[in-house]
C-alpha cells in the first residue's frame, strides 16, 4: 500500500509542476520584475496578476518580461509594449485617457452626488413643517377648530 501511494504521488501532476526561476544581474532588475508581475494582469485569468497565474500565456509573459528587462528596456517601454499588445486591460491601474475617464472619475462623481443628497435630506429634516410657526388663525378657522374640538369632546363623553 505504501508503494502504491508513493507511485501515485510521483505520477501526479502537482508533483511535476515546475517553478520558474530567473537569474538577474542585480537586485534592481529582480525588484522591477517582481513589481511588473504583481501589477500586470493575466489576459486569460482576468482577475489574477501574472505572479499568481499559472496559465500558459502568463508564463510566456513572465518570460518575455524577463527578456525585456535583461535587454535593458525601460519601465515605460515595457508598459507600452504590453498595452499595445493586450490593451489597457492588462494594467491593474489603467492610464487616464478619454476611454478610461469614466472609470477614473465615476467614484468622485458618485461621492459628490451622495454628499449633495445627504445635505438635501439634512436640510429637509431641519426645516419646520410650517414656514411661520407664529401664524395666527383667522375667524373662520377658529370657528372650525372650536367645532372640531367640541365634537371630539362629545364623542369621547
């Protein structure tokens, strides 16, 4: 039974998984690489960065990123290449441009609208039901009030 378990473990796909390792010339390149794989989105997985994705395209992009860093390309050149090839979707923090303006401005617009509505509700609650509390009744209104009060007393008695 031990040998069967050992054989199954050795033949399982997780046991044959490969961990990618890259040798960098210096720690700055390693840091840049780690920053990029954390901030670039996998085109296939959609909600995973390149660091956490095991898809074939993510592996290819990590390899391409390593090659570009080793070739001495700047951060801007790398980002431009990725955006040109995969669109703004690959960036977790897309650039501000006419296509993404709504995405960037929507939270501020909703915040301002919410604060405006809160102010309106607050003002309505503070405003008295009658504009002038000291308004007096005219003669006909007093007679109607007296009749209502006297009829109320008669029904309660």
